[in-house]
């Protein structure tokens, strides 16, 4: 099996509390009938969540991502592929879930969905 696919499968089983909470809202087209995937390989990267129709990527970040040069390079490449990236801190997902979901919904609608 491809190394990247193996890592993505592992990440699906090792989600953070914030990722799990967000996935409960996004999975199985529960989120306004929209289709999201989790821990999805795109190019050389694995993204937390993606909506391919809206070309929207959602990242749930902990403190290890603050001012991370790798993330900046990754984000530039993904944006160059036509994706919009939304990054949310884990604590915001856990404490302000409805506001995070509202922002995701606005982005999906704004991307022509």
C-alpha cells in the first residue's frame, strides 16, 4: 500500500477530540447534505477534511501548527491547486462549534455550492 494512504488511514483512527467533533457534524452528508472526506491525500499532503465540489479544505490545528513554515508551504501549494483553506484552532472547534460550522457553511455556499 502507498505510504501516504497508509498514513491517511492511520490518521483517520487517531483523530483529535476537535477533529472527531467536527467529523460528527460533517460526515455522512449531515452538514446541509454536503459531502466531506476526512484525512484525504491531495498531492503530497494529507488534509484533515475536504469538500471536493467546493474545493474547500478544513484544517483543525493544535499549537504545533502555530507559525509552522511547512504549513505555509503546504497552504500555498493547495491554494495554487484552487482550494480554499479554512484553519481552525482545536479550542475554537471545541468551544465555539456553531460559529466554526457557520463559517464552513458560508465557505461552501460561497464556493458555488
